[in-house]
C-alpha cells in the first residue's frame, strides 16, 4: 500500500471520514494545478495514515477520528499551504494561472479585512453610543431616550421633549447597558477569532 492510497477500511464510517477529509482538502486546493494539488493530497494522506497506524487501539472509526483530530481540520492550515505553493510559483518562469490566483487571493483577503474592520468599528461605535445614552438617561430623563418624531421616525438621543414622544422611558437604562455590554463581548470574540485566522 502506498502513501497515496487509503487504508483498507472495513467500516463504512471510517472510509467516509477519510474520503470526506480528502474531499475538503481537494476543494481548498482548487486554485493549484494538478501536480501541486496531488502533492498536498499525498503529503496529508501520508501524515494521516501514519497517525492512524500508530493508534493501535480502538475500532477504525475512532482511530481515524483521532488521527484527523491530531492533524487538524483542513481549513485551518491548507489555505496557508496553498498560498505557499502559489508564492513558490510566483517566481521567474511561473505560470500566469498561478500569478492570477495569488493576486486574486490576496486581493480578496484585503477586501475581507477592510469590510470586517468597517463592520467591527461600526459595532464598537454603536456599543459606545448605547452605553452613553443609557448613562445619560439618568441625568437627562426627559430629553434622552428612544423617541418618535411627529412623522413617526424613531430617534435615539437627545431631543426636545415637546416635539417627540418617548417609547422606552427608563427601560432604556437596562436595555442599553445590557445590549452595549453584550455587543462589546461579541465583537471582542469576533476580533480574536479573526486575528487568529489570519495568523495561521
């Protein structure tokens, strides 16, 4: 049996795990040429098979599951390998195809980072604004709040109480604080996940 082959599984679940893993890898290597894609698949099959063989206890499904867990999910490292292959190809004599995919990949990454920065920045501003409005409601209970204009348009902030109708009243304080803190925690988690993704 060569490294490019799969183990002779007798359990259907084990074969499905192996095939599904390799299918994910193949999809992530779509921007590479056939030889580069085959090299990555062969290398990962060899690593996965080695881990599988070393795990000599348990059934086939549990062993291949453990081997996959040890190696990691394809989306966590295969994109980096693909980019390295594309960079290797961006040398004198490289194909136009490799250069195209490399430029497209980096451009898309830049667009994604820009869009994410705008989204997160807007989220932090909204969180800060909700917090400030909730606190200011204590000191300006009549003018600060969620109001409806004479034309029915909602507005959160400081207004002339004679022209607007308040909707939430003092409920703005707990709702604003809870929403602001929850949004802050959510954005912090998203930023951490995003940063770890691009450090891989």
